[in-house]
C-alpha cells in the first residue's frame, strides 16, 4: 500500500482505509445524483480515489502530505487512471472558488482527519456553494452530533450550525479494523445534502447572527436561555413566544431562525 519506510503521521491525523469493499460503497454513495466531479479530501494512497475515478468524470484529490501526493500520482499512473488531478494542499487553506476549474455541481468525499473534521465540513458548506453533497467518514461521536435532530436532547451547536446548510443521514458504520493504523474510536460515514437556498448564501448577515446566538446559548448548555442572553435580548426572544426558561437544545431550527431575524431587526445581531 505504501512505500517502504512510510509511517502515518499523527500530526496529520492519518488513519488509512484499507478495505476495498467499504471504499467502493463510499464511492457509489457519492455517485448518487450523477454529479460530474468529486473533490476528495485526504486521499492518502488512493484506496478510495481509484473507485471515485470509475464513477466520476473528474476527481480532484487534495492531499496535505507531500510524500503521499507523490505516492498517489505514481499509483494513478501505474493504473492508467487519467481523470484524477492530485493537488498537494491543506484543505483548510484550499481555495474552493479559485481552484482552476469550472464551478460544476460537485460532491466532496473523504476520510476526514478526526481532529479537524468539523472545520472541514463547515469550510466546504460555507465557501464552496457549488458543492451539493458531502459524503465523509468521521468519528462516530461527531456523526451522532450531526445526526441528532435539532430540538432533541442530543442537539448541539455544531449540529444546528450544519442544519442551517444541509440535511444529514447515516450511510455506514465502519469498524476500526479496516484502518491502518486502527483508530481508538469508532467511525461512521455520513451524507450531507445541501438545503435549497441556505441562509449562508442568500442572507449571510442573518446566518452569522443565528450562528452567533446558537454558540452563545450552547455555551451555557443544559442551562436556560436567559442565562446567556441580556435582558433586552431575552425580551425579544420572549416576544416571539419562546420562553427564555427553555434550554438551547430544545429549540427547533425554525425557532433559531426566528430568533436570529428578530435580533437582527432590533439591531442586536452578531457583532460586526
């Protein structure tokens, strides 16, 4: 799989998928919807890349590890795969808008480093508006946070944030044994499909205010909304028929949007 002497990097959160059956299942899931192009995050040695190349006209593989970039290019050349472009770049610095290709409807796929998975998901959903779906492997605990319905006991600030832009469903549960080296936590593959006209695109100021108030109130998780809000903010929330004695995890997505809109109209939105 790797050149002799190669060692996975802990700093880069490298745990490589080595099960071809699971890799093909992920590639097939990504292909649903017949998008022309896939962007793969962290392709490593290409266990998933080679299957994506079968399902998509174009694949852009973004790999932060320079040594792995060379390995992947060599693997693709040996197999005669010509529809994959490999880029050596940090996905958190990658310019999704000026990446040198047409902004076609796209799917993002990958086995995400657990330590930066949330940052990657938010960056893709917020910045790459042409990405219609995201199919990624993440730590099971993070997947559960995103799968928990907004308004349920397990709702989280991250879950609400993502729900403003995408719907989430589970695809696969993946055992640690199919990775090298095996991670110490469980993994799941999830699919995020962008909602129509997300606020992050159509009303970025309102979106910023909703995200701000969600983070503010979830910072006092399991405590009443009034503990995080000023009296003036609390009065505005109360005027919407939302009791400030409720806890943030109990609020539905429409209620968060209503709170954000009311705060904006009152000039009490997110700090500039």
